[in-house]
C-alpha cells in the first residue's frame, strides 16, 4: 500500500501537459504515492453541467491531498452557450470548480511564493534602489491570500432581488443607482469576516516567524473600502502586536503595484484578502519570470490542494510547449506540506540547477525545448 494517496486533477488545456511533466519527476524521485484520477474542468461543465462532479468531491475525501493542473473559466453567458443542448434550458450556472473546492474543504490559506533563480533570463532587472546599475534584482516574496471570502464567494445578483434593492435604496448613497432602475443593475459583494481576516494574518505572521523573515506587509484599500478594508486593517494591526520582532506595514493595492515594481527586493511576506491577493501575486510572478515560475498551495486545517497559478492556455494544449517549472515548484510545496523535506530540497535544487545552466529552456525563456524536455532535465538531477 502506498504511503500517500494523491487526487490527480489535470483539469483543462495545458493542465494535462504540466501534470504529465509532474508525474515524470515524481516517478523519477520514487515518490511513494497512489494517484487517484479525478474529473474536473470545462469538459465536465459542457457535458454534465457540473465542472466539479460529486464523484470527484467524494474521491478527494479519501485522499491525502490534491494536485491540480489548470482550469478554464468563462463568463456566465459564454459558459451557458457551450453546454450540451439538452442542458441549456435547465437554468444551470457555472461556478469555478477550484473556487468551489477552496470553499467546500475550507482551504482558507492560499500561499504563493515568488522567487527569482539565478540564470533566469526573465528575472526582473529594474533600476531598483540598491540596484542602480540594473542587472538581476533578487526577489523572494511569499503572498498569503485569504482563500474563501471576499469577492470570490460568488454572491452576486443580476437582476438584483427586489427586497435587496429596496434595502439598498434606503441608503442615501444609493440615490444615483436608484435612478438607473432595477433592471439595469448588477451587484457583486465583498463579504469578509473577522475570523477569516484573523486566520490569514496569523498564517502570514507565523510563516515569517518560523522562517526568520522580518517584514509582513498588508495589501488593502481601507481609505475607500472603509468597512471591509477597515476590518482587515484593524485585525492586522492587532495581530502585529503579538509579533514585536517583525516589521508590520501597510500599503494600498494600487500603491504596492508601483512600489513592488520599483523596489521588489524590499518586500518579503505580503498578506491580502482574496481578490487583492490574486492581483498582487500575478505582479510578483512577473518579477520572477512570469506565471511559468509561480506555484501555489491551497491550505486548510486537514486538507490541501496544490496548483500552479497559471491558466489553461487552451491554444497551447497538447503542444508540450509551456514551461512546467511552476508545476514542479508546486510539487515542491506539496512535499513541504507532507513533511517530505529532503525531497522538497532536492527538487528545488534540481530546478535551480536547470535554470542556472540554461541548457534546456522552453520558448518563454528563449529556448526551443518542450515541457517534457525540461521535466526530464530536472528529473535527472532530482532522482
């Protein structure tokens, strides 16, 4: 019997390609696991009206953790158009299966490391403070994104139910919207709890404490989003008092996008609510070479799902063209979570060596090698 049971979820598009690369490396490292195939993604939405079938949820409940490739998501109108003809009249609504997984399994913490590796031709080379002559700017940031609340919970209305509309219109701020008419409005919510804010802030500070990191930065917009942003800011400030050895500072989402571009080496751990965390982590990825180098982990108290942050890139599906390093760094995060520390260290060292040597590179790095070529080179060093 295998030591671990891994829910195997390639998903859509290039998810299939990068998961094949992951399996090649996992097998080379003799990782003792059973891989449980799980249906998820656009194909199942179109065919069954459910991108996360019940059979997949049931399968995940009996596994150690999940490994996920990529997902295709489209606006609601486009999603309905692609349903099988017999499903189009059933009033089905598309909802991202990875977002649903986060909520169903309470995967409250999304951890996204962004680290530059020497030799990567895509590393950031800005004239940051302390780097006036250009050249690579060392970047080593970890984003902690609240994963189950905020705008991503999907509490939206179009049309707005009349009871909600009436209640909103009682607020003087709604005068301009009232004049536009109920039938012309759509509403999205940003719902946050004190518990959710405390959880993600604690995760960020504890990580910084364990790993000797000296700065934790809150990314928010409380000067405009006064209630939700204000809640997160108050929780962050209160939490910071319990970590006197760590510099706790705050930045608005718009300002941080400028300051991280100018001085990325100044930042270490960043914490944010769901949407702002998603935005700022893509900026971080751009500083270290793009989404081909950006892994992530969806972490709960008892379960976790690991995924690269890139999308499904359907135009490249099956071409084995894309960079698998984000997926392989995601595998490294899975090893960390499982306590397979030696394997995690070995895999990251192999990835860093292949990047540094520059002999095998996918198109985004200026090379002509395939997804599996890169995976084989990394597997040879990691085995």
